[in-house]
C-alpha cells in the first residue's frame, strides 16, 4: 500500500496470466486516460472560456481536494467496514453523473464557475472513497509477492495515459471544445464501472460485532501510520511536497496559458511529453531499486523531485525556451515521483495488516492530500496579491524543505525496507 493471502514462498507468477487482475487493470486504463483529458479540459474551460480570475482558479483547485481534508479520515474507517470494490463501483457512478453535468450546462449556455466548483466538490468526495479503496484493494486481488508488480503495472498505465491523454485532450479542446472533451472522461468512468463489476476479490467484510466506535477506528489508523518512524518520515516529505507543489500546480494553467501564451494544444503536448518521464520511471523502478536498494531509492527520488520545481519560475526569465524547459521539468518530476511512489506505496501495502489498509491509506491521504485545498487557496490569494511568477518562486523554495524528512533519516543506512513481520506492532 501482516497479510496472509498466500505464502510468500510460493513461486511468483506474472500478473499477465491473472485474468481477474487484467480485468480491473483494463478498466483503470480507460479511467486514467479520461482523467488525463479532463485535467487539461477543466483548466482550459475555466481560464479561457469562463475567464476565471486567479482567486477563482484557487477556489476551484481547493474544491477538487477539499474532501480529503473534510471526510478523509472517517472515509478510511468506513471503507475498512465495506467491500472496497463495491465502494469503487459506486464512486465511479457518482463521478460519471457529476462530471456529465458540465457539458450539459455548457450546451445550454448557462455554465458558470460556481457550477464547476460544485461539481468539483462532489467529485472530490467520490474520489476520496475511490482512491482510498483503490490503494487498499491490491492485496485482496494478488499475492503479497505480486503487490509491487501490480503497483508498477497500474502506475505504468497511468503514465501511458499521461502520454496519450493530454495530447488527445488538447486536440479535442482545440477542435471540438472543452465540454466535449469532458464527455470522454465521463465515458471512461463508465468503462471503469463495468470492469469493476466483472472483477472478483476475496475480501471479507468485517463482522458487525467486531466494529468499534468510529473515532476509535480512526485513531487506530493514525497510530499505525505515525507510530512507524519510516512511514512518519515518508508522510512528512509527501505532505510538504504536495503543499508547495499544489501552489505551483494551481497556478500552472494561468502561467502557461496567460503568462507564456501557449495554446491548449501546446499545453497538452507538454503534458504528454512530460509523461514519458513517468512511464520510464515506472519501467526503471525495479532496476533502480535493485541497484541502490529500496530504502535509498526514497531519498534519492525525493531530492530530485524537490529540486525540479525551480525550472518553472526560471522559464519566465527565458520565455523563448518555454516549451523545451516545461517538457524537461515535467519529465524529471514524472520520473522521480513515480520512482518514489511505487517504492513507498508498495512498502505501505506490504507492512499493513489487511484490516487497517483503508485507515492507513486514508490517514496518509488526509495529511498529504488534505494540505492541497489549503495550498490552492493560498495560491489564489498570492497569485492575486503578488502575481503568478513570484508565487512560483515561493513554491519552489518551499519544496526544498520537503526532502529533508527522508534525506535526514535512516534510509541511507538501509538497503531494503522492513517487511510485515518486522513492521507490525501490537
């Protein structure tokens, strides 16, 4: 993300032969493709069609992630009481319906920025439940020895979607307009919904009599995460990186579309070429981990993705080189973030007992994604007050602080991270 889905000594078989995993994986491939299109279409719709201000862009960004701060912790406890696949199915249905409202409103000519904010809030709540379940379901689909492979395949698919999705989104936005591009994502959520219906898991819901008060179960998840010194450091780096990274990400469409004057199609190409780094990062992670060790891969990758944000404000000094520098910055970020995420998520899933998976992931998401709506509002305020580029300098400087949690710590002295047997505590 000690589970007992099968013996760790059993021969390892590739997931290419696992039809059940392939069914779920296929659905997520469609979904990720659609998400990449919408990540381009939504800011284009807000910035160029609705002429949103810096503050409105900040509020829209905050609305997308507010649910992680508001319902993130109880969601983990609720999910641990339910079948995670069923939660994902309902979440996909809600997201498809909510997102589908935007092109309908645009078709009738009544779409306003507050409609987008409301839809973002609803989708954010559904995404909390989907993502926590998504990061917790893998151990109920594959053997413990296959968890890292499963995460690598899912992350690789996300990066492949990042290659094709933004470029396709840029073309769709340019030729057919942003609302039509959003319909593609609605269809991708429907595809994910259908695939999950045909996926089978062996998760058993907790007996009602075993449930304890919600606050007790939430506390157990928090204690598990923050009681582990390695997880605690990982959460620190991820949380601070997400906070300052979200400031930059919120203003990125304004920076590229208004400050630099790139077209939506060019922005889509930047996203697509940047995703090459993520794809290569997912492919290279096993080799890098084998060479330098699982533990050391975490601080190495953190140093790289905490330095890369300085590329953005530097680009404003040499606007003629904006396109190649944006691609280079995105490539480095994608590669190193994928190396970091595959390594630390697999570690989390491996050491956490099945009964705590939902709460573990929700506790971590509460911190590392809960900071994002706060950062988005700060980005909107600073962007209005001092301008977009000065705010990007602040974000880049703050990002350097993030890597300290894992750089100054025990990771360098280790090669492999502990397994479930050594990590579990009473």
